[in-house]
């Protein structure tokens, strides 16, 4: 599992000539890092100086910690989902019945492989939302990490979008492809806009 291996082991697997892990897992780790940065900034925004914001900061810290776990779960889920796609293409197809069974398995695996990055985009949006909430009260000494969190979440969302697209176009069942497109089109737009706006605000504060 990605969540339990060392960074070096993960990067070695990512760099190797094997199908998993790939971009989907990398996107999930972007989101996990974004959430971790939010949690770090929140933990630096504590003590007497920030006492009036203690409840808000505590909620953000708890939520960010949860998103780290969820993003790592999605990293593992993406790896498993893509492996299922690979396995479905290897199914036998010598008879019409086997061909139909294989086609259904491929369709189902591709749909699931697209749902995982769709969930990741939602997680990425939550990371940006937390970072935005934290911005106004954050310890100014670590304010740049709010922007870093937003950038990481944006990368997660845009990478996840590409992974959805590549799975959607591979689905031959027109109805299934249309349903999936309707469920996922534009999911990342809000995340990207919010992340860009937050990074701009952080830079303006730093440079003011």
C-alpha cells in the first residue's frame, strides 16, 4: 500500500516500467500533501495570540488530518482500480458469451477507475476550502504554505481530471460514457478557480 511504504520505495515504483502506481496515485499524494500543509499551518496558528480563533483552527486541523487519510486511501484505490482495468482486458474472449462478459468487465472497471479521481477532485476542493478559511487567521510566518497547499490541491484536481477523461473515452458503452461524463464534467473548475484566487491573495499579502 502506498500509505505504508517509504517515499523512496514509492518513487521507485512510480518511475519503473509498470502500470501502477501512475498519475492517479500521484494526484492523490498531491492532495495529501496539500491537506498536510493546511494542518501544519493550522498547528502553527495556536497559542494565546490566536486564542480567539481556537475553535476555527481546531476544526480545520481535524478536517485536514482526515483529508490526509482520505487522500491516501484514494491513492491506494486508484492503483487497485487501474489494476482491475488491466486485468479486465486480459479476460478470455473466445466465444460470444466470453466476449460479452469481457466487455461488461472492461466497462465496469473503467467506470470505477473514473469514479476514484472524481472523488479525489472533491477532496482537493475541500483542501482548498480549508486553506481559504485558514488564510485570514493564519500565522503570517507560514502564510506561504497556504499557497503551497492550494497549488498542491490544484495539481491533484487537474491531474485527476485527465485521468477521468482517459477512462471515459475508453468506455464503448455510449450510455455509460454519457452518464459518467454528466457526473464528472467541470468538477475541477471550481477547485482551480478557488486555488488560483487563494494563491493570488497569499502573494499579495506577502508582497504588500
